[in-house]
C-alpha cells in the first residue's frame, strides 16, 4: 500500500484522492500487502534466490509492514523444512550456488572456492550460518576428496 500511496502522490494526485483510491482498491481485494509479499517471496525463491535478510530489506523498501513480513518469513521457515536447521534459506542458498557452479568451479583452490561461495551468499542476504553450511556443502559436493578444517578437526 505504501508504494501505491507514494506513486500516486508523486504523480500529483491530492492526498484525499489517494487515500480514497487505496480504500477502494483494498475493498475490491486488489491491494493486499500480505498477498503481495507472499508472491514476492515465492518469486524470489523460484527465480532469484535470496536470504531472509535480503527479503526483509526488499519488502521494507516496498513499504510492507514489518509484522506481515515476519509472519510470512516464519511461514517460509516452517514450510522449508528442517534441512539441517537452515530450512528454506538453506535450500535457496543451495539453488543460488548451483546457478553459479561454473563460476565457482573456475577457482582451483578449495579454500578460495569456499570463500567465493560464502561471499556470494552473504551478498544475497543469507545469514552467516546458512552461508557457511551451504558453501561447505557445495565444496564437498564438487570434490568429495576436499575436506575442510571442520571435517578434519571432527575426527
């Protein structure tokens, strides 16, 4: 709603007309922040995976109420499954790394490859735990003979 309000205001409409239009669009079911945010999150998960941090930032810029965003991201976590405590974020991180697999494969040193994977995930709004777990899993999947320090210390 905030984005519609802002755009109509920038177009030069008087504030009372803008408010009337928002009320009417809401009554008709054409303007619904929760529906918009749900669609935004689903679209991001499908087309351009982003972490929870980035999704929160994007939806805040769109003017979606924080409580609505919290509720939808909680839903996303529940639906995403436990996937080793990362849930939907971990699955999205894995999809993003899969898309960039060729770029990461150009790096021959496993440590550098893992750093690049981690940086890619961090730039796309994934929290440190998810970034670390997903980048380590991607490196192990690419070359199972490469073991990171965590694996070596575990034995």
